[in-house]
C-alpha cells in the first residue's frame, strides 16, 4: 500500500514510518518540521515539508500521489499549552484534519487512521474507562481531538471514508536498542523529563501531590510506543477487512502514579535526583486508565513491551545516547 503519514518526523510518527517500511509498504511523510525532527525521518520514505493548513500544498500532494491510506499524527499535544493558546490547537488539530479529509474525498482515498487521546473522556466516572464512557473534554487539546472524531463520523456517513480512532493513554518508551525515541521541545512528558533530571543531576518538578490517589500523585496508563504502533497495524488490517467507523482505547489497563514512575527512573538511572512538588497543572485529571477489552477482543491486541521496566529502560537508553 502507499500510505501518507503526517507528522512522520515526530515521536510516534517516526516509529510508524519505520514499521510500515519494514512491512513493505510505500510511505510518504509530510511534516512542517515546526516540532518534528528531520533526522528522525526514515531515509527510505519520500518526504515533503509543508504545512497542513496550506490547502494548496495538500491539493498538490494528493494530485501527485495515489494514496491508499492516511495516518494522521501531526498535531499539537500539550494540555498546558492548549489552556494558554486554544486557537493554536483548533487550527492545527482540527482544520488540518478537515483539509486532509476533503482531499481524500476528492481523490477517493477510503482509509483514515487518527491519533486521538484518552483525555477526551475528561474526569472519569468509572475506571478503567471504556470506549462507551461519556466524552467530556476539560482542555482545548482534548476538545480538538474530539471535534475531529465527530467530523470523521460524518465523513464516513456521507463520503464513505472509513476511520479508526485510536485513543492513546500516554505513549512512552523508545526502541529497544535506544536508537529512536521521544524528544519534544518543550518537553512536557513525565518520563523524559525525569530522565533529563537524572542525566543532568538537576531537580525534577512534580505537578500535584494532593490528588485522591494512593500516594497523592496523578495516575496514568502507559503504553509502549512499539505496542502503540502494533495497534495501528491491526487497525489498518481491520479497515481493509471491513471499512467502517472504529474507536479503540490503546493502553494496558494498569495505572502507575507519577511518584512510582519517578522512583523507577531513579532505580534504573542510579541517580537520586531531588523532586520538587509544584501546583497541579491546569487541565490535568487525577487518574486515567484504559479499559482495553474492546481492542483485545476485536483486534486480538496484547501489549508486549508496556511493563514499566521496559518502558523506562528503553527510554533511558535513548536519552543516554542523545546525551553522550
């Protein structure tokens, strides 16, 4: 298949590109490089630098390539930033998706795999959180993702563009050999920031220790990036078997507190860096853990690398290589 991967210079997108190429697909990467990294793009892929808010760029891209599938990773992803600049999130996350879908309709491309988020559920009324849970975004980032999900429903109903929505629960980790991993600027994710504190022997800021959880810090469900990529492969197969609308949580069904994660980083790094407690971040919820029964049953998906040891060991290898 010929697959368009947007955001292929980013964290998850770069892993997706590598896996698709390894599986024998032809891949076209689109990235503005505003937040992605050119060096992360697999040299076997065709790369076009451009802005997905540029309709002319997208039209030209689809006119010169016959795509079978679009995998859409390009987006802004920081909850805190979205609370300060909501317009950025509605433009970059919603409009870009709309422009892609319009070009897909024009060129009869029928499969769309969307990088969504478990934060669309808001503060959960039940744990673990099933896909049938009410959606109640509590920040513009989550709202922007849910808006795209709703758009996808109508584009299937009206235009027959099938979609698989993957609601991620905290992607983490790196390739097992440490050659490919996570790097955002600015970095807002817990594990890479804790590893940075260990490598640089600096203090680490923990946001909130007064949640109603077992140790007062927030609880998150971490999914290893390699397992997340496998979920995308399975959803692509599902769409090919039967085009339609699919929504899946991608997580493990297990939650770790922020303090537990930081302690594991200390153990693996051998560095006892100081932890400074800060106020909660606006838009954060106390606990999010995925109910994964649906993806297990319908896609036969079982995470293989998502234990905390493997996640942090692989991330430690990657960040240690970058530092050296």
